[in-house]
């Protein structure tokens, strides 16, 4: 008969072990997906009116663009750019709901969150629904 080696599950390397090996090979520190997301979300929430580029998010998270895109697709089912837009629109919607009828206009609230084109904001809002 043919001898078959059965490898037990315990002898297979787990994900953290593989990440450690890869980081040793590449000289980079292993990262946690939740830590990457936390750093990006903290940056976005800390500066709600800022316009971020993907490179800004990558720098804050300490990962490459490809890695950040992969993590966002896994965690949120969307790209970092679409996540940013949805987050900003959510903040605007929350501010609109909390606004008084007298002083706050849609344009003023949108400007507080870094959006100067009300038409573009309306389109983005419609697309996110």
C-alpha cells in the first residue's frame, strides 16, 4: 500500500505565525487588521473637514495602498475612498438632523465637513443610499 502522511492541524502554522515569518522576511512589523482600521477611523474622525488622499490613510495606518484596500474590502465591503465619502455623508446627515431651522443651511453644514459643492454632495448622498 501507499503510505500517507497525515498532518495534524496543530502542526500547521497559524495566521499569526505566518504574519511573523513574513514580517521577519520583509523587515516590517506584523499588523492587526483591527489596529489598521482603528488608526484610519481615528484619523478621519479627528479631522472631519479634512480631505484625505489614500496615501494619507496609508501613512496613518502604516500599510501599503494594496493592503489598506484589501482590509477595507474585507472589513467594510468597500474601498477606503467610498468609506470616506460615506462617513462624511453620515456626519453631514447627523448634523442636518440636529440643526436648528434658522441658522444652519445644508451648504453651511456641508462646508463644515469639507464639502463646498452642494450639488456634488447631493449626488454622493443619493448614490450612497
